[in-house]
C-alpha cells in the first residue's frame, strides 16, 4: 500500500517536473550560431533522395582520388566556376573520375559486342581507344563547369540589374545603406537574390560592412559588375554620398551592355545561317549546269 506521504512526494515531484518543463518552454533559448549560419548558407534544396545518393558517391570517389592520386593529375581546377555553381572540389573530382572510368569501359564493351557479331578486332585497338577516350572524357567536367558558370554569370548580371534598381528605390525612400541592400535582396526568390541575401546576412553576423562582403564575393566568383556595385555602395555608406542617380545609371549601362552583346550574338547567328542557304544555291546551280556540261563533254 502507498502511504499518504509517498503520494504527496510523488505529486510534488510531478508538479515540479511540470513547472520545470513549462519554464523551459517559456524561457528564450540561445540559438546555436554555427547551426544558424549553416542553415543560412544552405546551398540547394534536396528534391529527391536519388540525386543526393549519387552526389555523395561522387564526393566519396573524389575524396579517394585526392588521397591516392598525385595532385598534378587534375591539371587545372576551375575554382571560381565551382564556387559560383556551388559544387565542391571533391564532387568535381569524383565526376572527373567517373567520366574517365566510363571512357575506359566503353571501348571494351563495344569490342565485345562486335566480337559477338562475328567481327574479329585486335586487342590493341580497344586498349588504345580506352586510354584516349578516358583522357578525353576526363576533361568533360571542366568544359561543363566553364559552360555552366558562363550561363550562371549571365543570369547573375541580369538579376543584378534588377537588384540595383531595387536598392536605388530603397535608398530614394530614405532607408539606410545596409537596410536597403538587405530589403532589396529579400524581394526576389531566384538563386541570385538568395546568394546576395546570404552574404549580407553573414556580413551582419560577422560585423563586416556589406560592401566588403560583396567585394569578397565578386573576387571569389569573378563578377566585375558586383564589384562596381559594391564600390558605389561604399561611397554611399562611408561618405554619405547620394547614390540613387549613380545606381540608376549603372543599371541602365548594364542593360545596354547586355543588349549589345545579345545583338552581336544574334548577328553572328544570322551570318552563320546564310551559309546553308548559300550552299543550297550553289548545289542548285550545279544541278542546272551539270546536264549541259555532261552533254558537252560527251559530244566532244
């Protein structure tokens, strides 16, 4: 049997536990700064489980290659491009090794298929073809990174023009430099605005001026337009200069430059399109003249 004293002690313990949990819930918790910054700097959303598994496999393969293979085998690593695309070096090296492995496997597989069809091919040919194809495919990730980074820089420049206009409007409304930059970065939902917002938030936590953070980002990713924008905001923040007109002029100049580049590309494509038409005209004229020439040579 449980005595009254034991019931009182048990009831008091339960009441004390309940009050402790309630107070712990109501008291403000101190956030983990490292965890908060890690969440802010999260790269891309994980849409499915399969790409994450493949990415982890490539990273493990790349880490193995870094430990085992000599450093000179990688030739050149596009560091800026990888930072812009947010691809880790280990993942990039793992992709290079994956492509090289495919290059080694494809020729023997084709030779095996040809041999089953009755075609006898010497073994020296697939061995040489494997080495050549592996060497060629080893540099395919470099080309992909350069091409993707070029497209990303173009997209960044287009979004940066809109961002500069937003910052100019915020500054015209009398908002401070940092507040204008952060408020403008929160308007868009593209990866460019997200990246700018992350850098500005990180600079706030670290105590750096926002223009210094953008200078570092521009140097890291190779973005001269962002570097010019950071210089303009430095004038507004340190010297108190009015930057509305300067920002508007900068965004107009960026759009004009991009428009001129697109016009030049369109003209180049148009010139290339005239080549097939010219060849068709030459072939048509050859078909018209050919019968007469044949009769002339036959008669003579």
